C-alpha cells in the first residue's frame, strides 16, 4: 500500500515576481502598495492586477521593521471578567485598527508570569504599551521599562509614578464629589464605600472626592468594605456578610461601589435577603448591564471612547490635549440610589 503524497504548499509570491511580470522595479511595486506614494495610475493598475493574480500581499511587518516602526501597540490588561475592561478593549482595538495599527493583547492577570508576557511584546518591538485599568505593581512597572524604551500610557486608573508613565483618566475626584452630592441630596445620614482591591485611594481618587464631599457637610464614610478583586461574586459575598451581621437600624443608608460589577454584586445580596432598595447603591463605569430594568443602577459613565482616543493620540502621534473633554465623565441617574 503506497502512501499518498501531500501536495506541496506553494511558496508565497514576492515583490520581485510581481515586478518581473509588470516590467517595473521592486521599489515601484512597494510604492504601489504604500498609501500616499506616487505611482502613475496605469502602472499602479498593472501592478495591482498582477499582484492579485499571483496572490501577492506586501509584508507589512518586514516593511515596518525597516522603518523602525511596527505599527503594533501592546494592550496590557487584567480583570478580563470585568465588562468595563472589555468595553475599553473593544474601543481600543477598533481605534487602533482604524489608524492602521494592530493590537497585541497582553493578559497580565495577578499571579501570572508578567515578565514572559512583556518580553513577548518587546521581541515584537511594539510601538507603545497601553495599560488598561491595571494596578501597576513595582514588578510589572520595572519589567515594562527595562525591556524596551517605548511610550507607556495608563488609562482609567492613576499611576503612583508619574515620571515615567502618562496617565489618561477622567477627573475621579470630581466624579466622587458629584456622587456624594447626589446621595446627600436624598437626606441620607450614614455612608459606605465598597472597594475592589485594597489599594491606595490615589489609584482612582473617586473615594477621596466622595469622602471630602461628605465631610464638607459634616458626614463621613462610616463603612468601608473590601471585595479584594473586581468580581461580582466577591462583592455579593461581602455585602451578604455585612447584611447578616449588622442589624437593620445600624446599617448604612447609602453605599458607593468602586465599579458597576461590585454594585451589581451588592444588589444581588440585597435582593436575595429581601432588603432590596433599603440601602441606596451607586456604581461607577457605565457598563451595559447597569441599564438592566432589574437593577436600574445609578452610575458614572467614564466616556471610554474619548479616553481611548486621547491615549492613542499620545501613543501613535505624540500629541496630547490636556484641556480636552476626555477628563469629564457623566453621572447617569436611574433608581438604585433611592430607598423605600
């Protein structure tokens, strides 16, 4: 029984083959595929027709490397379960593709081997790295800077080291004050805050603004709960524990949650224990699930697309607009901040 031979894979057509059939130089073929480069219409049409017949496509990566510009942007992201992170990732990849860039997604979830992931980006010679809503540990920060000298932008969260990384974030402090004003206007007396990771408040500043607005009216943050991560189930568990261990007359009237995922987890615990709408809940981010008729979550929309546009302008063009409206979010008022 004879073994059937597999057909050989045909080699890819190259620029030299197209140039030979078209009767032009290889550099003319290259110019024909380069936006903005001049080639006579007749020559370009001929080159394109022959390229299509041969199945030729220019090697954009090789061309980029010769120009020391790969048109690849690394996107380092954690909290992939967070709908807001996915919304930011979606906006970033669309914006990059519209500008002729490719996105290299780097999963830097806590506990993973950050060094090997960032090294991969370095080996591909990315033109910059966009950190999406991450808490930049000293380890990760050192790795990113030691491997490759590229622009680094942090979005949706502040960095403790502003000397080496640019930050594109809304005015979280003003947002926190606005949420404090909303809750004070309802006449509430006792206030809480639900965090994700137990990081310094300066990472977001929204808790600082909330606290200062309460203190300006002679109130304070009476309760601080820490979920540990931005996960709905952890927020549900933490809120349920609080409700079961605290008599109704000793509970806070209002709880500002650091993001919408935590807020939905808190609402689920209240719903299960039949105390729904007995504590006012406000979230942050403006994810799609916040608009659910089940939760009717009052939240703060970060206007993700504007933040992404500013961040990518800085990464790809070196342009910044410090006075742009990307610093301003929007309070979205529904019903979760109201109690019975």
